[in-house]
């Protein structure tokens, strides 16, 4: 039972942590709520960092989850700018970087992820950037503006979502952009070659140069400034700045040191949780980018039956933090929670907006269908296995996400010809 004398501690000052705190109060919890964040800024949302805030269409204040005054008004105790450095599960205490020891009755780990670093010479140069935090975005925004004004060169390592969104923003400022990517197309592990080529064409039309099948091996410079980026096939790319956009790693050090079960990095990493987002410690929960959960949204389908029983998924996107934080908060309160959201994310690049729902890793699907006009970039793509829908991506087509997610959950075989026919409403195919 939860009572007013209990203390719930949230480690992580991002969207998942802020929404968990909000939910605890909304659900009537009157005990202490303590939120710990290692950044000095109040909790904020990350999508604008590579989208609206970076392009200049959103103001800085728009990224914050709540107004700063909300935390005091809601009686949320904040410890900002201080990392949690130790978790003592036996004593139920978290130690902060300044030595402060915070006791808890229940704990939520929403520590998120951190950008992977390039392990090559030259990464200590002033012109090498990462994008994960608001401070990174503020710095990068100034860099892109300067590059655009001076006709400067930006080299991006990685053609994933962050790399492509930053490329679009950079071209908006007028900067020259080269993307170095070891795979044969952008977004290859997520979309496969069938749809990856679409993004190569989109960015190519806007002046972005791609160098596929290669990796950066060195960043050269002089007097601390970047001059060029070298690749493993002997090419040299002029550069004034370099962005490392090669993915993110879950921040599991605190959990690992405390002996919580974590997932092997080869399997995606993260803190292992059950369907209620509870870790291997019954009083510790995890949510957001750092949580690796069972594939509950597929339970009861033949798709799930074809996967190993131990299969898990760690989702690094906005919707997972938005929904996972509240789910974990309710579970901390003792409510019956089954977190079974279909994975979802969105992206905006130039005049293309898209939403992706589902889970279709390489090798999991045997067919990709398209409904609509790829040439006009107004279509829905479907990834199927044995006629069953694994994932769908709607590009400049709206109000179909709910139907796509319901078809994924349904797990029934679909007629490919009907699924690909724009004249047939998706709602008519629902189970």
C-alpha cells in the first residue's frame, strides 16, 4: 500500500521522469516526490533538438515539459545539475554527485541514453559535435548558422534519423552537407533498402552528398579547428564541423553497479523490465530509453510466437518516454499495469513528415508493400511477414496511425492486393 509517508524518487530529468512525476500527483499520491536530473535545465522534450528548435521554428522555452513553477506548485522536489552516482538497494538510497544521500521507498530509473562516440583520432577538436542535450542543440544551432553564412562544410557520420534531420536543418541554413554512412542506404537497419533509397533521393534533391559504404577513420585539423574528415576507403572530405550521429547507448551504469538485471548490449542493452516496467528489484522501476521490455504489444499473435520467448525491445523514441513514464508511475503506486504500446516515432525532413508504427527488424519481414504514390512522397509503406503486418510508415498521409497499430496488434493475415489499394479504407481491414 502507498501512503503519505512514502518517498518516491525519480532518477532522470527527461520527458519520462517529468511525466512520471506528473502522473504520481494526478493519481493522488501525497508522499514525497523527488526528481533528480544531471542537467541544470528543467525536464524537456528531445525531438525539437533535431527538428523545430534546431531549425529555428521553435523557441527555447517551448521544449520544456512543464513551466519551472509547476514543480514547486506540485510539490515536486528537484535536484538538478547533480548526477546520481550510486544506488544502494539494500539501504534504499541514491547518492548524488555532491554526496547527498536520498532515501526512497520506490525508485524509477529514467536515465535515458547517451550518444555513441567516434573512436578515431581527432574527436577532441572543437568542431566535433554530438546531439543529445539542449546544450548540444544550442551549440549546434549556432554552428549551422555560421556554416550557412560562410558556405561552410558539415560532415555527418551516420545516416540515421538524427543525422538526416540535422542534415535537413543544415541545408535550411545554407551549409554544405556530406553524410558518411557504412550501409548502402540511409536508415538501412530500420527501413531496409526498399525505403532507404527514398531518403537518399530526398536529401540528394536538397543538395546533400552521400558517401555510402564507408566509415570515418580520422578527423584532421589545425589549431584545434576541423579541416577534413577521412574515410576508410581513402577519401578526404573537406569539413569545418563534424557531427557524430552513430546512435545512442542506454545509460545503465547506475543499474549495473547496483546489480540490477541488464540486457546484453548486443541485444540492444538497457535495464530489463517486466510488462509493468518493474526491474529485477520489486521496488525499482525503469522507463524511457533505458528500459528493455517484453514485446507485450505482440502477445497472442503469431508474430510473437515466431520470436524467441526472451525477445525484448528497447525504444529510444519520444512516444515511449511520453507513455512509459506515466505507466511506470502507476505501477509504482501498485496499480495493475501492462505496458503494451506499439512502438511509434515521427520525423520531419524538408517537406516530408512521417510516422512509423511497429517493429520490423532486418530479417523479420518477407514483403514490403506500398499504398499510394512514392514519387509524390505521399504513401503508406507496410512491412509484412507471411501476410501479417509488422510495421507501417505513413509519409505525408495522416490520421492512419491508429488503424495501422490496430492491424499490427490484430496479427491476422492480410490480402496484399487489398492492403496496397488506396481505394480500400484501412478501417475496413480492422479485425
